[in-house]
C-alpha cells in the first residue's frame, strides 16, 4: 500500500495492490500519484496516475499544469498512460444536471478540455452511469460527471479494448470506477468480409489472389517498419553521405509512402465517411479518433430487463439475436390493424396525376443508373457483400450495426440500429428515391421539415421557440406542449400500413410493387464487435441506411400529422392560442414531434387517444416514459400531477429565472461542447 500523506495532511489518495503486481511510485503531489505498474499476465508495463482534484479554481489549474508536465517530461511519458479518479470538474454542460438553475463555470470546463488537448488525452470509452457524483440534497439535487478515466494515444494503441465501468454510488457521493483491460486475447471469431479500397492500388492487384496476405497483411505494422527503415538510412546518410545510401533512401522512402497512402485509405474507410473528403489530413489525431471511435462502439457486456449484467460472450450474442428477432424486426406486431386505404383517403387529399405516374414508372436510363451509382459515397459503411460503392454483388440481406445512443450504453434499447445494405439494393433504392422526390414536397404538409429538399430545420426550430416563449414565467395556464419520443419508429413500421398509404396516394401499382419488394424481402444478421451473428427474415420495419426509407418514413409521419389536424376539427383537443391561424397542431423534425395545445387535461387525453390509435394502425407509437409534458405558467406541481396521471415525463426548458438569454446561452454551450467532444475523439 502507498499514499500521498507526505504531500497532503489528509492523504486523499491510497493505492492498494495485489502482491503479484509490481507498483513503483514515481511522483506524488497533494492531487495526484504517478505509478509504473506491471501485471503478470501483461507483457507491457504501463503508467497510471491516480487523481483527487481540489474544488477550487486555483487548485484545479495547478492540477492541469501537473498533468501537462507529466505528459511531456515524466520518465514514463513514452509508456501507455491512464489517469483515473476524481477530477472535480465537468468537461461540458452535458455532464451536469440540476432541477434548479445552477451557475456553471465556462472557464472551468474550458481549462479541463485545453489540458486534455495539450496532453493528447481522451476519455476512455465508458459504460454504466453517466453522472458519477451526487450532492444527495432533496431540496436541490445535483448530479455531475466529476470522475473519469483518461488515456493517451499509446494506451489506445496497445490496449484498444479497454473500457471504464462506472457503478451506482450507493451511499457515497462518488461512483466507483473499474477499468477493464481485457488483456486476454479474444477467442477467434469469424468476421464479416470487408473489402478495403487500398488493395486495388497495388500493381499486382489483378494477378494476385492472395494479395492481402502477401502484400498488405498488418498494414499498420508494415507502415511503421518501413518508416523506421527510412529513418535508419537517413541517420546514416546524414552522418556519412554516399551515392548508394542516397539510392537506398530513395527506394525506402518510396516504399514507405506507398504503405502510408494505403494506411490512409484503410483508416479513411474505417472512419466516418466525410472525414478526409472535407479536407482533414492523415494525422496522428485522425488515427486516434478512429481508434477511439472503434473502442467506444465495442460491446463488452449487456444488462437484461431485470438489470442483471451478462458478461459471457455467447449469452450476450443470444440476448442480441433474441431481442431483434422476437421484439423488433422478426416480429410482425400481432396487435396492429393497419389503416385501410379508404381511411387514409379520408385523411390525405393528395392524388398522383397521369403525368407524374409516367415519370414514376419510367425505366431508368443507363445515364441515370450511372449517375446514381457514382453519387454513392465510394467508401461508405460496407454491407454483407463486404464491398463499398464501386464494386457490386448481391441484393437484399442486411447487416444491422448497433450504434450507442447514449454514453455508456449497456442495454439493448440504448442502441440505434443502422442497416448496412448490399450495394445493388442501395442503387435500386436510390433510383426509387429519385422518383419519390418528384412528389414528396407536395404530398407532405409543411410542418414536416426532415428529409425534404427545400425545407429548413431551422424554420421549425425558430417557430418552436416562438410558441414556447415565456413558458417559464408564472401566470395563467393556457398553452402546453408535448415533446414526443417515438419508440423505435423505423423498426416498427407495419408494411401493410405503409403500402396502403402508397395505394391511397394513387401511385402506379407497378411502382408500389417495386417498393413492396424492397421493404418486405429483407433478411438480417447483427454485427457484434465485427462478427455477424444470427440470421432471420424481417417481418416489419424499414431500414435506416438508404434514401428511400427516409422518404417513406415522412409519408408515414404525415398520416400522424393529418390525424392530429383531424383531431382538432373533431374536438379531441383544443389549439394553443398562437396556433389558430395558420393552423398548427404540431411541428415535426423527422422522427421528433412537438404537439401544441391549450393546456387542458381533456386535450392531453385527446392527444394520447390519437397517438394510441395511430400506434394500433401503423405499428409504432410513443415511449411514454420519455415523452415530456411542458406546461405554461411555471406550475411544476400541476405539470408533475398531469405527467404522472398520463404516464409521461415532466419536461423542463432549463431557463434561468429572469435571464432572457438563458436558452441561447445554454444552447451555445451545448453546441460548443458537442464540437469539442467530436474533435477530442470522445464522440
């Protein structure tokens, strides 16, 4: 055991270790202890800094200076480095939550972010709870993320599968943290084939069937070794120049540049698609973000509905397949009774005319096919055929990729589904999408701004701000808003309901049949840490991953829109006083909806009845636990009472009393924090 009593009277840091481990303390202050640690089953030793930060601005700045110094001058600065503990500082406004308004120090989290950037440090991918500290005050509860695990580039390269798990804090103020290094080699698994574009740059590409194994295996190591060889020759050349060394250096540098370009192509395809296209260089920072992004998306354990943690890999795979087969895509939704064509006709006035029908069923020309093919991103996420957009193969099987929706996702509902479709399927749906665009803006009413060319999201945002203006000021309640959270909307769309919409719009039957074949014949695998698991046929849902699905989804959402408008006409709920002329019952932001009404309890009941009826007909509905009720007049007790009665969440605009700039200020902070998180590899 060791501690920092010699630097701090209170000795805030104690280190206790198993005797089989070797721990050597190199540095200690009143806020940190730097150690070198060697674990028996891990060949490489590593550095760990245990942190207990002060809660004063001056003390924090001293800690940031110490971290910068250790990152550049410590005897361990070239070894993998982990920092873990209580930093006593949030890194962005998203790491703070309070019921009552709180004063946040913008300078404080800017200082922490600057320290991390200067020291080339990023947050370790984490699971478990997001907020790691609570003040345990009933009158003004506050939670924050003050504890974190941070690593450098060397750590990410050597231990890419490491993650931090933060557990509920119980009676303590702070959440305990466990860093899982996963030092044991993962059991071999069959990964899905992926074609990486750098292979085609090799002059022997067409003649060699074993090109990857012979010429490009372990491209990272080959690039590193070739650079080291160049530097070795240059060291000799700059000491004792000779013609032979110049020639040797030229050949070695040419070989290194070749591998470096191939490595850039490899990372480009593994990173987000627009990265290098938008002008960023092939830098260490670029590589770091790719590694951090990959580590963040690894699934190492899951929790079931009962909250029990499952670590066994085979059981985790079983949970994933059962969830998506039984609960979502593989289940047809027995409780759904799709709206009939006649009922949709009564809601929707749009009808396809003869001229439009001819355009919809026109056979794509060779020029249109080529144009659509070349408009596809060349290196976008790969489908089950393993090939990107410029190499074609089969048709309608789909790999489901799981993307965490929240930091530390560990339950399946916390993951977003993204479909990686075959290139042929993407091409066909791109052609259909071009035809849907011909009428989508005429068929969908103007309160839906998502996925429709010419409509701006900011228009609805500005209008929404006008309609909720002064909601927080005490006064007579006369207007309310429901912020609707749709539950797995894409994945639950009933096929018959969608096809009935297309028929009701009087689209050509052959055009409808093309869409029917695309949406109703998929089969699925699930991508689990690079391995494809499960195989089942889809029975409902449309796939997030092609342009056609976005346009079909807004047609479905438009039926919800028209149902709300009809609900007002039939007296199911009353209008928000500012929404009478023009008639505005709600605003849609793709799959997010804000409904506005007069604040009466009867109106809430009417809106919920409309939404329940829509769920029975379409297959998807709202998540009541995440749907928020916001009531004008600042009456939190009434809001809570009504929210509890209808099983909703009590909403909040997070506006400080008397601060007209509160909304704009917090929004700017959140946007700034999001950008910085993106740049640091934390997102």
